[in-house]
């Protein structure tokens, strides 16, 4: 018997075949790890780490604000809870100034992340500065100065849950480092993608974690207290390992689901050993750059070094939790 094929029957058979052969969520291959060029949009191996002066940072003195400058007021700071303003210097460079308790920790965080290979814009600290506005010339409380460098064009936010690096070791390590330093505000709106316009740049995009001032204190979904040495000393880092994932029992930050049952002991070791490549002098320089008094900086550095040691040895025996440091 001869079967007559009609256009409609051929189309139905083709659709049925596509349905049967379509990949399922269970059979779909895992996403390929990012290639080295793509990964460099987030992180590069800091082969020069031992030569980095964290008192001035990777961007150097040429990009720093002049403390003797009279800055022209442009407008108030528009986002976040910290006070601040946008100002311009005599070289027509635009600076975003964050004042208040978040300014100092943000400079420390930016210096450290930049030193260990993560992308960061130029960030500096001034303890005070002179501003010219509608009421005249007067002194203003200092804070974090972030330069709007023309080589970096802000192209909006990127998402923690959806980006080219999810699952890659440097991405996992970034989350571990933010936990270790008690960074409490992991919102997508604090992430910025930059278009790099420098001729000959190795990559054309940077994925940057910005606005890290809610760090170095207590973490919490409601009213975290950044820049608090006593609370930073008291909060534990690793509290256990369950089902192959590291537990951070004292980490109750905004979007702490980013690290819940997602971080392995290997991730923590890798991140801790990366941070461990910084010398104690470099840590001191990072806090010096942010205007901390030496005695206060030492309290933070001691606790950070304990956490690094704890993380680097995770999985080699029972979880070791250090007692809080006392001044």
C-alpha cells in the first residue's frame, strides 16, 4: 500500500521529531567555563601582587584627587543612604564623593580587590576637602572619592545570578572574599558593567563590584553596622561544612542566598590563599589609604589574617573558629 504524504503530515512529523529530540534540563550539558579573555573582564591573575603599593593603589598618584584642590559642587549624591555629592576639580575631572561611615571601608575593599586582580575604578580617600558651592567656599567632611575616568563608560548594572562567570573559581572566590570582609550589601544595583575605551585594552568590558562601604562590621538585612571593629572581631567566618558546602552561620546579609549551599571548601581555600598573598604591610597600607588610625587598622588586620588562615586550612580537619580578638 502506498502512503500519500501531504504537506500537513510532513509538518506534523517534523514537529513531533523536534519535540522528541529536544534537550531536557537534565540532559543539557553544563555551561562551559569562561575562556581566559572573558574571565579577564572580571579578574586577572595578579602576577605583580608583591610589587603593588596599596597606599596608592593600581591607578597610582596620577589619578588621585589633590587634597589642596577647591572642588566645584555639581549636585548631591543620588543613590544609597550615605551622604555625599558629585564635584569637579580644576582639571574638569568628575568625582563621586561618599561621606559618612561607609567611605573608609569602601576604599579598603576597593584597594584589596584591585590588588588581587578584580576590576575596580579609581577610588581614593580624603579626610576633608574644600568645596565651592552656592553658599561660598567652605570645608567639607571627607570620604571616598571615586573618579569618573573617561576610559570607563558606565553601561549599567550586571546580575549576580546571571553573568558569564557563575560557577568559575574567581567568581566563587569573590563571594567568599566579600563574606570574609563582612560585606553586607550584595545587591545587583551595586554591580557596574563598564565599557573600556582605552585603545589596545585586553578586554572591552569590566564587571565591577562597587559601593562596598557596608563592610568591616556586622552584617544584617536591616541596618547593618559597617566600619565597626568590635563587631567585625566578634563575627565568625566559617561555621561548618554541610553536604559538601561551606556554612557561614554569622553571615545574614542582603542576598546571602548567593552563598548558601553554593560555596565549596575548595572555593574558600582558593579565595583565602589569594588573599594570603597580600603581606601584612600591604593590608596596613590599604587601611592607611582609607585614613584609619594605625591602632584601629591593626584590629581589623589581625582579625582578617585569622580568617585567612582559617579559610586556607578548611577541610584539613575540624572547622577551626578563632575566638574574637580583644583590643
